[in-house]
C-alpha cells in the first residue's frame, strides 16, 4: 500500500520541501494552504515528480470549518495516514507591553489550535494505519523560540512551546499503539517568512529548508520503537539556542 501524508502550508517554504521529498518517494499527498494559485502550482509540480496522487485543499488554519473540512477531505480521499505534517504557521513580533491581543489569538489559532484539531480529527486514521503498518507519525514544525525564549517573540514562542508540548503529550498517550509525534525546532530557516530579516541575518547563514525536509523524511523511516519528542536544529556558529 502507498504511504500517505497530509502536509499543511505545503505551497512554499519548509512545507513544500517536505512535500517534494515525500513525492519523490512516491507517497500519496494531501497538501493545503490558503492561496489557491500557489497551492495549485505546487500540486502540479508535485504531480510531475511523483507516482503518487496529490490532493490539494485550500484551507485557512485560522478557520475551524476549514480545518475540519481538510481532515475530512484527506480521510475520504485516502483513508490512511502515515504522516501528519503540521507545518502551516505564522510569525509576528513585538514587545509584550504592546502586542495586540487579537494578533496573539490569531497566532494561537493558526500555530496551535489547528494542530490540536487536526490531531484530534485524524487520530483514528493514524491509529488504524499504525495498526496495519506498525507506526504512524505526527511531525510538527515548531521552533527554537518555543524551547528558549527571545525578546519580541512572546506570542510566537508561546505558540511553538505549546506545539512542542502537544507532541510530547501525543507520545505519552498514543506511542504504545504506534502513533508518535516529533516537534522539529529550528532556528531561522531561509524561506519567505524570514526574507524580511535578510538585511540583518543573511539567508546563507540560515538553515536550508531542504535540511528540515531531510529530517522529516528520516522520521517517517523510523519504526515504532523510537519515540522522538523534539529535535532542536541550530544555525552554524555560536548561537546554539538562539534562533
Ligand atoms: N522560516 C523560519 O525561520 C522558521 C523557523 C522555525 C519554525 N518555522 C515554522 O515553519 C513553518 C513553515 O514556515 P516557512 O518558513 O516555510 O513559512 P513560509 O515560507 O511563509 O510558508 C508558509 C506556508 O504556510 C501557509 N500558511 C501560512 N499561513 C497559513 C494559514 N493561516 N492557514 C493555512 N496555511 C497557511 C502558506 O501559504 P498561504 O500563505 O497561501 O496560506 C505557506 O504554504 C511555520 O510553522 C513556521 O512557524 C519557520
């Protein structure tokens, strides 16, 4: 049977790299993002390089209805889930003293609530797949800021700390049944999200998204006996826990 993944935020950046790598390995994919044109373009590119099927679903992770519809679309199309890649996310910086609470709510909705809902909705499918193959995985793209906090990143860091914690709890509840979760926690990755920073932080000093995809694909090759709650990924140099 063909292995199957759902990748959110797969129209560009880290999500597209992960989808590309899985497509190269012949996986069936459900991909999602908000912007139909770039998502359709990504789906076309993925179909050109894969034997697997690619199902593209426009969905805003801030919308509960869209998240539920995305989970249902994947279940109905494939009925199996080897890897749930929780990648869609947004960033926003500002001092706590002035950070607009509505932006905080949006960050939590997109970066954590959607992930929680997708796990909840798709856990029966993940369990069923693990029951047949031995294992299935949740892979969440978290951040080093969720592990070690930094000024101006209070809301984003809190959302990513929650996402990392969510992965740990999935492991405590589900890993004996073969469903495990890993939070990938990188520093700056060279994508559209960090493009505004390149004046201060050159893109060639950032992590290449291809490396994050490599780690994600590596996780899908592991069996059920290795439960890996989180992987911190630093940029080269003395920064270690700083993004
Ligand atoms: N880049 C970094 O330095 C870095 C470091 C650590 C962690 N991360 C995390 O890695 C993940 C991917 O980041 P990236 O750098 O690859 O970002 P990116 O290049 O900006 O790509 C973001 C992807 O997510 C989609 N997306 C954004 N908001 C969405 C929403 N509300 N609903 C559904 N889809 C949405 C985007 O498509 P649409 O805009 O069309 O929706 C796009 O496909 C994020 O969770 C981010 O927090 C990034």
